[in-house]
């Protein structure tokens, strides 16, 4: 009787471990969005910009994407802080707009300077009851939307047009912004590089269709 009980206990323990492993594997898959595919899997040609703003031999589109990935590899922590000494975070923290700003900066586009210039030239496109402040304006989504409308290539917001969404493109939602990844889900809809909050475990997520209404889809050059 004792041997049978011990054998049953071992079997139950093994089953419990198998179930726990299965649950853990499911959680990992869900957190990363599942299997990832590239553009070639769907017969989509990857866009190459004809512009190389910083003259480093890498086209803008690829340069922006690579710069975003380098920035996120530093694993910035999420915190919204005002930086009076220059505007750029220098303490390992950041928010969603910093992903885009760092990506563009690495390709030769200083979003801080560019947004300030556009706001000066087109004040009617920006929030009227808010005094311009170069230290923070380029880190506010509400300012990036009019800036990109005025200075970038506006593209479709229809996520079913999967070929139109290219790595290095910028997507703007209400109060949030991100960069289109080179990876796609099983439907061909691209993942997004973004920074949404302190609870985020992955910087690249399958959220393009899940974050609410898309207000803008832009390409720098």
C-alpha cells in the first residue's frame, strides 16, 4: 500500500511540474506576442529611403530603426520627468516619445530642434494655451502629431494594408507613439517598438491593432 501511495505521489508531482511548465511557456509566448515573421514571409518588399541625412552610408529608414533598437538595448526605465538642463533624459529613464526622438537623432534628425522650429513657424497647429518650451515640447505626443503632419510623409492608418507598414515608420495613437518593427505577427501586421509604462516587460510588442485609434502613420523620408 505504501509503495502505491509513493508511486501515485510521484506521478502527481510530475504532472504538476508538466502543467507548471506548460503554463510558464504560455505566459512567455503571450508576453512576446507569439511567433514572429518577417516581411519576406508575406512577399512584402522592405522600403529603403533614398535619403541619408547624416551621411553614414545607411539610409534614413534603416538608420532610424537601428537607432531605436540601440536605445532600447540600454533598457530605459519608464518615468516622466522634466529635464531643465537640455531636455534630453540622461539618467536611464524615458517615455514613449524618447523612443522616437532617439531613433531620429541617431539618423541625423534632432527632434528637439525640429519641433521647436515648426512650432515657431506654425503656432496655429499646436496647443494655444501652452507656452512653447524646447525642453519638453519634443517629448509630448500632442506636439509630435502636428510636427509629423507638417514635415513627414503621411501614410494609411489601415492596419489591414500590411505592406504599407514598414520598419522605421512612426505610429501615433491618442497619447502614445511608437516605431514600427521589422517583425510581424501571423497576419502580417507589424510589431511595434515602444515604451508604455513601468509594468512593460518587452519593448517590442504586438500592439498596433490593440492600442486604440491610430491618429497618424508617418515616414520621415
